[in-house]
């Protein structure tokens, strides 16, 4: 049976497709190649998958509900990894309706398509650590912590997706797992992420803007570790219909200034830094309690930031010919 992966041209989606294909799975990748960032990078990601005989790409917007439902029905897929979304916190301040369409309409479209498939086994979808809001000095975030104070529209749409999924689990017996991602980084990453844009600017000898006066911290999680968790969860649906929520992170938060110093060392250059205040929608720090995912799958992050960032830099220099 084919597995459908939405957002297949995205950072995480490409990596999940590759892992599934190397495990011998048949994968139908779905993506609309929008212009939130350079579509050429998305095309290059997909090109790495096209040599696999088990891969098929569909250029489709998941928010087109009838088209997506027809695809799920035609493929006979019993498992879906829904990783397509409109990402980014700051972008949501200027383009709120992009989030309504991609994250709300798109998620509902996926739910509707899956619930009409007889014998459907498991929907795994991307949520976000942003649902926890800004909770400085609160320790590791647990799945049962309050998530009713989102500080960005992006966070609000991700929490809304979780609620939609809970209703579909109860109404239609749809087995689901929502994964709350914590700051994913690595080769083939997203240009809007800080580590990526900082690399671009440092190599161009341009100053970088350091928000939150450099006092923020993030639970940076390497892409290979994230894929371990996603595939592990996908292979283990809940025994009974439910919307199971799991954190997926590294459990080792790193300060922003430490991340920058690590990146500078990997690049062999020092950044010119412009310190800025916190921006609307930002949170002070994040840290994932990953005990539930560990108990379910044996998940154990392997790659520390001091090893992962140099791998990203090596990919960046190769991809951009620097």
C-alpha cells in the first residue's frame, strides 16, 4: 500500500519520503510548490527522490479538498503523513489568510479524505511546539501542559488542527498522531529559519539581526532524529481511535548566542551582530519532554548541535557552490 506524504517538497517532508523509500515503501508525495520561499529549493529536494522506483509526485494543493480526497481514494492509501503547512511566525502577521487556507482548510481536507477510506490505519500530522505559548523558565514542555495561550496566529492554527483532529477521532474513529515539532534544522532546511539565514548573511559579510537580545533558547532538533520519530510513530498507530499528541524534540535547549557561536565556528567566520528586541509572536525558550515518544518508539536523539550545524554548513556550501 502506498503511503501519502503531504509537503513532500518541504524540508521535513523530503526527508520522511527518503527514509520511507529506503525502507522499501511506496510513497506518493504531494506538494503545491508555493512561493513562501524559493521554489527552486523545493524542486531540488524532490529531485533527490525521483530516482526511487517507489516514488510518485503529485503537484496538488491539499486545501483543494475534492482533488485530495480523489487522490487518497485512487491510491488506496491507508496511512498518511500530513506535513504540508504554511510555516513561519512573522509571516503570519502580514499574510494571515495564507495560514487559514493551508493550516486550517488544508488540515480539514486531509481529515475528510482519510475518514472516508475503509480500513484507514493512521494519520500522522505536524503540529508545533508553538502551541505551548511563551513559558520562560518553566522547564520541559509536557503534552498535558496548558496550550490555550498562543502568541502567534501560526500557533493558533496548529492548536486548532489538534482540536479538529480530536473531534474526528471521536466522531469517526480516526486513529491519529499529532507531533509537536521543536525547531528542526539540518541539510535541505528552510531559508526562513535563523540558522539558514544567518549562514547566508555571514558568508555574504552582511550583519545578522539577533532578536530577543540573544537571550532566547531553542530545542534544536536535527532532521535525521526528527525522521526517526515520525517514522517510528507512523508505524505504531494508537490501538484504539484517538488523537494522540506527542512531543518530538531533542530535550537539550541551546541558547541563541551559543547557536551563533557554533555556526561561526563551522563557517570559520565571525558574524557582525545587531541586537534587536523580541518580535511579536516569538517565545523566550522551548524544551521538549520526549518521554512519551521514547516509551512508544524508543526514540533517542543522536545528533548534537555542535555536530549537526557543521553538516548543514557542508550541505549549504555544496548546494550553493561556495
